[in-house]
C-alpha cells in the first residue's frame, strides 16, 4: 500500500501489479490498513474517512467544525468571541454562557472558514475575515451589517481603527486594504509579494502594520503611504501586536529550513529589534492592555501540549501554562488584562492569569458547554451532549456525573466572573438538587466511576413488556433506579428505592403503539448515575387514546393587593371548549377546568385524581393562566399565584412549580403537553413591561397595581439569575416529567392579554393554531407539537410588538404527537 500527500492511495501486489486506487481529497496526512486487510482509514486535513479495499467509501467524519481559528475579546469587557473553521462565530458573555452563535457566511457558500476577527472599539459589532474572500461586519445579534468585497483570495485578518471608522483587511492575494466601515474610501496598500498573514492598526490610528510570507513586516499610513519595513531572514512573520503606547510592534514568527521560530520586538522609533526563541509550529502574540506584559502561544510544546507564556517587556518569562489541547491558533487579552482567551484545536479556552485557572468553551448551534480540566461543567439545557467523559477506552455521558460535577457556581468563583447573586443562586440550585435526591454535599464522590445498569432480558407479549435488569457498583451502595419509555420516567421523577443487597430486578410495563425506547439507570449513594441501558420494543397496533385536558385560570383574586386580570379564566375555558370538539380523533374526551376561587393549592393537589384512570396511550394537556412570580428565597422559586394566595406568604399559600409539575409525574399518559400562559419573569425594566404597542385594552398581566410588570416588588434578584432555567443545572429540577413545556414568554418578559382578542396573546395563538390552515404546514388536517410551537412562536411576537416571545422550555425529543384541527371561536 502506498500513499502520497495529494491523496492518491494505491494497492499493489508484491510482484508490483497495481490492484486498485483510491483518491482522498483535502490532502492526505496519514493512512492505516486494518489487520484483516478489508478496511483503510485515511486522515486528511479536514476529516477522517474509512474505505473498503474495493474502493468504496464506508464511513466519513468531518472535524472542521472542531477547530477554533481565531478569538477576540470585547474592548468594553465581559464578552469573548470565537471564530471556527466551519464558518461559525460564537459570542460568550461575562457569565461564560453562550449569548449568540451565527454562521459567518453571507454568500451561502458550502464552506467558509473564519480566519480573522475583531470587536469594534465600542464593542457593539464584530468584523470577520474568511476564506470566501470577504471581510464582513456583523452586529452582536449575528445580522450582517456590511460585506466588503475587493480581495481576490481568502481574507486572513481584520483590524479596526481606534475610533471604529476604518477597517483594515489582509489577504492571501498579497494585499492589505483599508476601508471606511460605511463601505466607502477603499484604499489598496500594495507592497507585499506573498500571502499577508496579519494586520493591525496602531492605538493612535496613525499606522497600519502587516506581515507576510514574503518575510517582511510593513508599516503604512492609513491613506496607503508606505512608512517603513523590516525584512526577516528564513522566517515567516505570522502575527503582530502593537504596544498600547504605539511605540513597539511585537511579532511572532514561524521558522523554516531548520530555523526556529522567534518572538521579535521592534522599537518603531529607534528601529532596534530584540529577538528571543519561542519554539512552536505557530506563534500568536498579544500585548496586555497596560503594556507591561505580553503573551505568546505556541501550538505544540516538546511534550505535545499547547503552551501559553506571559513575558515582561524586557523579554523575561513570567508564567508558563500548558494545555489543555495541543494547538493554539490565536490569543487575545481581556479588556481588564486579567484573562487571556485562546483559540484551540477544538474549542476556545479562557485562562485567568492570577491563579492559572482555565475553562474550555465549546458550542454547536445554540447548545454550549463550559468545563474545567478537573471535570466541573456548566452548560445549556442540552449542552451535555457535546462532550463525554472517558477513562481509558471507556466513555460515558457527563449526565452520569452531573450531580457532583455540574457546578456553575464553582466555575464562576474560580474564574472571578459572574455576579455574586448568580453564584449564590447556582449553589442554591445545587443544594436543592441534593436534597431532592436525599444526598448531602459530603456524600458526593470524587471518583469518576459510575455504577452499572444492564438489561439482561426482555420479553414482549403484545402490549406488555417485562424487562429483567441488574445493577452493580463494587464500591458504593445503589440507592435507586428508574425506567424511561420514550423519555418519560414511568416510575416518577426520582424512581424506585433499592433495598440493601438486592442487585437483580424485574419490571412490567405497558407499551404504546410504534417503537418504544426503554432505558434503565441507577444512582449510587455518591450521587453518580449509571449509563442508561437501552432496549427497543415494538408494539404494532393502531390505538386511539383518550384526551385529558386539565385547565386552570385565575382572573379574580381574593387579595386586594393582587391586580385582577380580564381573561385568564376565560383562557382556560376557551381551550376546554376547543379540546371538547376533538371527539373524532380520540376515544373519549375528559376535561377538568378550575377557575378563580376553585384554583387553590388543595384543589390542585386533588386534581391529580382526575388523571388516575389515564392510560399510557392517552394524551394530556395541562394549561395554566394567570399570575406567576418568583419568590425571594435563594433559588427564586417560581409560584403560580392561586386565587387565595397572599404576597406576604407565597410559600404557604401559592402553588410552587414542583406542585404544578407534580401533576405530570407518575401518571399514565406518555404524551404530555404543558402550556403556561403566565409571566416567567422576575424584575422587569419599564420598556419590557410596557403595554404592547400602546394599544387600548392591551397590557401586561400585572400582579400589583403599583407595579410595571408581573413580579415587581416580589423579586430582588437580577433578571440574569432568573434566566438560569435555560442552563443544565436546572435539568434535574424541572425536566423530570417527560412533558413538552411551552411557555408564553421568555424569562425576562411579561405575558400580555388584550380586549381585542379577549384572551392572552399566547392563548389566542394556541386557539388559532388548532383551527388555522396556516399552522398545518404539511396539510394533514392536524397540528403537531412541532407545528404548534412554530406557529405560536412566530405569531405572538408580531401582535405584541416583539415584546413577548413564546418558548419551549422543556422538550421531549422522543415524543411528538398531533392534535386535530377544529373550529375555534
């Protein structure tokens, strides 16, 4: 077997006869033949492919999206951005959560890598350089402001002038171009003869510096006039950084023909250059904001790890940090000089210079995860799917260690980031999770070893199935186990206790029509969950289930302190009327609607009896409307305000979220939809709480007559804390029922109702979706849960002047169902 770097792979007999050939695009880096001679693994610069030796492709993996090419830090502080090889930009906030991710690809090219990036001086926009020959300007919402088109080849870097009025770009075509950010005044700076790697604008805006593979560093005036240049021998200058006073220029070089790479400091007034070795295949450099230190990054150390170094301006090495990862492509100081963010071979890394602590930031789409070298993590709701934990060749999902390791409070404390109320809040959520699981903080194990759950046998008899399973943990007692069918826990939120010493179990269950995904897991006394054992069971039958509707709405409150509403009770009754019309699609329709004085904590508890006869194949819709507020306790408990609630004693008189969600736990139906037409917010500002569009008869469902928005005067916690429900730490607290939870608004918004519609905006559009052909995208006469979500999520912002945005807070990817469309008044 022979292979060349162009990707031409050939198989030969020992006599020299050509047996076959395979061409692997994108440049060959390595190839290996399986021991049986049947498969060939080929590594290229963009991915891995596996071929059969007959020349057919067996499998392929693209790893471009794992490489972060460039990073930037906002000059206004707090925000970091990363640009990747697959053309994506991710913006991270001061609390280390993903604020926005977008595709940097205005021309719709299949592949466009982000090669350079810079924040504007005011921190309100980002400029990018990419392989599709574009420099582009974006706002922080990911909307394209302007595309600059004049380069003939890929653009490698961009830099703003200090006042933000000008942008400089550098390209493989050998040119540097200075643009006005309004798109005018293009000036081509000619002089380089090869690829231009980097471009920077001086702090005073009087110089543009560039470096090229032609071995030169050049200085220009912004109008294109050459100032001076510096030639390097047998070196590529690859990155530049001006000192904050503009007197010096730092350059990182890449060596060739046996010449090592260097750091070079050029005194622009005297012309003196100072060199000192900085081994590495690629060097990135950055000055600290105060100009007292600078940082350099080499892609690979002698031990194969990424290396970040901090130096004083005399060239004395102050600090060295190794890892994580093996390759650093770009670095940037934070505005306060306390952090360095680095673009790695698979993610972005933020390093706190004071104590050396670091976190890795990884995003894919809207999901994100942040993790430390010792395994603590913070993530979006589904962000845990982005990485796995490993020991040797065994890998497991991070959810197995979430009880101990999901600690945003520890991460923010170590990194010196985030507000203190956030840190306190996340720690309270952690402790609340432990209490629900019957654990104490001292019980948690530091061992990364999970118990084992294994399904040993499964027998299916029509609609019934029985599974036998074993639970093992050599080091710790197993406390409980649970079983999920299509993502719904059939033994309740916290499963079933395990008697001491018992290891083998059997459970019988009902199947629902179609494929049933059956999972079993257990948890030990250290709070570590096993990997879920998995089997599939088919029940090939067509069955119509019953429909259960449980609705609650409060318009008239007993307490004079609570502002009455106009349409919350009507919302609940109107939806009941709509669901009663769906008789053709279900065997039977069962409804229970509680309004006004009937909505009490006691009646809510007793309402579960209404569901006692429901079967697995049935559908449940739970609906609540009225006021909702967060309490002042450490975890900002969310309360549905009942008819007899007292604002001075929410915990004793209102229905907390656990009580409401408890209606969805331990019941028969596995298709469950929870609709909430209540405010999700805590403290709101005046703009958010103002009536939609100022229309007469339209307004927020306000809890107090002297307040601008529902929840004001109750919560003394920042809105950023209350929005924590979109983080992984809330999974164990509110994502236990397997239901789809569809809320009327975001955590920072009010819900609105209107005299025009005589309903809440959210309820109005739910009713429309159940009757409008526009919601039935596939034209099958029914609205699926996905179609319902899409229609309502798009329609409510339009009638609320973009003040209210419905959102699916919890989803069940395994359970999707349809509701028939019916005439609705």
